[in-house]
C-alpha cells in the first residue's frame, strides 16, 4: 500500500447528494449522505493540484442554499495555500449548515433555546461563553484563513457550554466502558492507536445518536419538566444539526481526543443559583476552537 494519500481529482456530485438528503435530515440514513458529501469536499480540497477556479466551484457545490458564494472574496480564497484549504472548507461547511438550518426555519429556534449562538448574539445574557474566541489573525495559517473567512464568520455557530458538557459526559462514559480511558498520561503514538480504536467503538451513527440524546438532555436541563411535549420535537430537529456542525468542524473529534488524552474540553463549574450544573471550557477546550 502506498504511503502517499490519494486525493480525489473531482468532487463527485456533492451538491446532488446534499439536495437529496437535506429535507429529511432527521434520520441517520439522510444525515449519512450529507456527511459523505462534506467528507468528499474536504478530501477534494486537500488535493494540491486543484486550481483556484475548481476549488471555488467546490465551495459553490457545498452550499445548497446558494447564499454564500456571492459573499466570498475570491482573491483571498485563491491566496490560501493548498495545505490550509481543508481548514477553510471546514469553516465554510459550518456556515453552510447554518444557512441550511436558517432556510428550513430552524435556526431561530436553536438560537432562542441557546443551544447555539452566532457571533452577533454570543454575548447575550444567559448564554455560556463560547469554548474559544476566534484565532487571532496573522498567526500561522490564520493569516490566510481569517481574511477569507471574514465574509461568513458571523454564520459559524458556537455551542452552549451545557450542551457540550452533557455530550462530553456521554462520550466519556462510553469510552470508559470500552476500556479506552487511561489512568495515566498517553504518548502521541499510543494516542493514534486509541483514536483508531475509538473510531471503531464510536462510529458516526453512534455519535449521531449521542448528539441527539445530548440535545434531549440539554433541553430537559434548561426547561425542566415544563415542556414535556416540546422537548422531543426540539431534540429531533436540533440533534442532527448539532452532529453535522460538530463533526464537520472537527470539534467532535477534538472532544474524543481530549478525553483519550486525559484533557477534556469541558469541566463543571460552580452551579448557578438554581442549583443546576454548569460547564466551562478547560485550557484544552479553549485551545481547540470551534472549527
């Protein structure tokens, strides 16, 4: 087997896969098609032989709402070195998912329940701080990524600390039960092995289910028993979007890696006056970012 990764030279019909799945994105079979299209786009972006025009065409295909391409700064996108394109595409996909949720009428509900917030509203009272502030410009790849991301940065969501804390707790219990949480420091080569094993124990379909269940627990946490009929509906609609945002951005993988390293992304903090448990990012969580 060759040691060199073979990249796609064409992105297949990503936009067709997305368009066919998005309206029924509440079950795993449909979400799997969306994930496949996004993964194909990310893999395609890593091909250093793809020119700026073909790369921009990929971005057009990934946004089925057709609302972002007109806002993009093509010269700044063309200036992104090929090695950093996949990082840009992950940010862009997060914004595409936001546009999809907005067009289908769910985004306002997600914002109202505070499970996610956008930069324009992230500082409102009652919302936990984001896991991390956006990276500063002119730091390594961000010197290229931040200017190119600027036109849609306000569409990249941040997640409520309580939801992230609940999800992390669920993943930690699974990894512990599978014998993957070590009671000692983990070396880098061992971490790679553990990540591979975790991928087998926590396939995408299981992670999708955990995100949906964590959403249910989040709504029960913030609403109590006041809306017993509303909580299942909110969970059914928001769970898939949480999974798509977290997985495509890489934050879900970072959360698993942090647990395996013994450095979780979230920690509990002093309960609020109501006695409910609250969460805040750890140092690793602050470093990992949301995309």
